[in-house]
C-alpha cells in the first residue's frame, strides 16, 4: 500500500467508484426522489472521503476521513436494506450490492489498520 502515489491507485477507491456508478444506474428510475437522492449521496460520499483523506497530510487526518467513508458504507447498506423492503430494487440485486458493501467496509477497515501502524 505504501507505493501508491495517487488515491486513484487505491483498490478501496476503485471499488467504491464502481459501487457508486452501480447505485446511480440501479436507482435512476426510482420515483421516490428523496430516497434516491439520499442513497446516491451516501454512495458518492464513500469515494469522495477516501480521496479527501488520502490527500490529507497527516496520518490522523487520513484515518479520520477513512472512518467517515466506512460510516457511509454502513449508511448505504442500511439504505439498500430499505430499498429491498420497499421493493425499490430487486432482492437479488440489493443483496449483491449489500455484499459488495460489506466487503468494501472490510477493505476500508484494513486500510485504516495499515495507516494506524
């Protein structure tokens, strides 16, 4: 991980970008505009905070923003559970996205542990 020169090289950033794009595609036709806006904001928050944290000078600041990104993962997972229960998304698609979010959350946690050493 130490060899990364840019946040664009981080696997957590790449995966969060892919998830964000998928969230936008899946919910583009959702007529519940408040919900759609909130789930899209949560998705955008993850790669944005990873990038912002990576660009910070101090390790404590980097870790702080990674924790924010990790929190946004939890927020997005909760919204996916709601989307499934409201039938805004097919259950299998929602579960697939939820599982990706769980894996991303672990990846961010591992990156935080790496930064903490």
